[in-house]
């Protein structure tokens, strides 16, 4: 199982949000310093998110992305991407993979064009609350069923998806294994996100054959030691 240390960037700073709320912020400093820390611990890829863009705010995220990409570690990135122009710029700034969320729901033609142009480098972002998709920085709940959307994304040619239970995100409340496994029934490779609080969560996901997991607050507060986690999961293969 692939581990993706998360670096969420808001106003140029690495932060963690509680339940995705804009006013529940913990600041963890320079995002490049965070990237170096996780790279030194053995991360094979980083998950870097433009929170400013996701909230519809002015963003200079590409500058942070360029600095992180310059470290030489692959970057998967999302947040605030609403057009092909924005997607192309993200790749031009050094991204290896781009996660698309809101635009998939509101402009499915953009998702289709992106998959045609970039193939497996496009990842679907499936953020759910109560089984329904959450969009626009999780500030709105769409009527669309999250599982149905996963099936549609797979039919378009998407191979991987980040699945987030936003009711658990940033709270160390335990990952939603059941819904994560169910989402895998779409045929997508699922990267679990939201609620991972410790090694038991990672072991449960790995035991159920989940493709990957994004690690946020658990890393930043020391509940998970990244190097030790990578080592254990590799030994279990």
C-alpha cells in the first residue's frame, strides 16, 4: 500500500484543517520544509493540495508546487482546479499526477478532456459526506451519489481515485474502511483519505487490499512514524 504524506497549503503555509473547515486551522510552517521532512523519511510521493484555490480564494500555489517539485520527489496535487488551463499549469509547475474533484461534477467534459490528454496521471477526487459528493472545498454537498460517480469516472478511463470521508478528516477518528472498500468495487484503485489516526488504520486498509492512503494530521502530531510505517507495510507485502 502506497503512503502519501499530505501537505495542504493555505496562504503559502502548510496547514491542517479539522473536518475541512476554513476557520479550524493548525499551521505547520513552510510547505517545502514539510516536503523535505517526509522525503527524508522515505516517502515515494507527496499529496499536495491548494486549499486557497479550493476555497475560491486568490492563490500563488504554483510557486510552492515548483519549490516542492524541485526536490525531486513525485507530487500528486489537487485543489481549486476548474479548467484545462489550470490543469495544464499544474503539470507545468511540476506535478506528476493531478486530482480533480469539483470540476468532475460541475464540468464532466473537462474530466473527459483531461483523461484523454493525460491518461492515468489524472486522479478522481471523491469527497463524500453521507454517501453524497462534497464540492467546492467541501462547502457544498451535491445531490450526486459518490459511488455512482466513481463508476462514471472509471467508465471514462480514470484508474485511480482519492476517497475522502469528510466527516472524519483531520480528526484522527479512524478511517472509514467499509466505505473505502466499497468504493473499490467501482474498479478504481482507491487511495483512502480522512481519519487515519494510527497504524491500526493502515493495517486495516492494507488487509483489505486498499491501494493507498493519505496521511495528514497523524503524521504532523507524531501518531504515525512515516519511516516505520513504510517499513512495516513493505515487509507485509
